[in-house]
């Protein structure tokens, strides 16, 4: 049997996350939030990094097949959703502990206006989804001459 490290604060951290989500500004208790988290079974961890050319989004999705992931970009919102299926288990198995969450997930991120939505790329590798959101070439600001009224 594998040894599992006990983290007594894990339950408190989860409770704090749930309370923050419930009492966040603009949310109504029991109503789905604008990012759709209320309709999910689990929320995968996400890292977002920016470099000179793109925004890089890394999502931990172990056990999720690429065909079970749906990514869309609409009105500046990047949406990542999908499902991790339950594994077939033999009946009568004597489970001692089940921590791996199954079911649907949904994450949504507002991106800046300088992204190029037509060239977004996604790749799933080793249980990590990598989404590359390239930036558009910035156009220099245009100076406008102010004329005086005579």
C-alpha cells in the first residue's frame, strides 16, 4: 500500500476557496458564477505566463484525452472545458480511499485586446494542456493634429 502524506490544512484551504467563490463580488448564493464554475465537478490547476509574442496557458489535465477537451475563444474570453471519465472498476472492489475527481471541468479567462484569436494553438502532452494565444502586432498610436477654430 502506498504511503500518503496527510495535510491537515488541505480541507481548510478547500473551504476557503469555496467561500471565496460563494461570496465573491457580484455572485449570488446558489447562482452559477459568470465563469461557470458552479456547473463543474472539479477545477484543474492553471498557470498563465506571458512572453513577448504570446500568452501561454498550462492546464493540468491528467487522464483527460485530447478529444474530451473543448477550447473556444469568444469576445475576449478563452474557455476550456471537458470531462474526465470514470475508470471502469470491478464490482466488489474494496476501495480504501478515492481522491481523484471525475466529471466535468470548466475554466474561463478574460484575455487582453491584443490577442490574435485566429491563431490560437493547443496541444495536450503528458497530462498537461498547453494553449498558446499569440499577440497581435501592435500598431503604433496615431497622432491627431488639433486645429484651432478661428
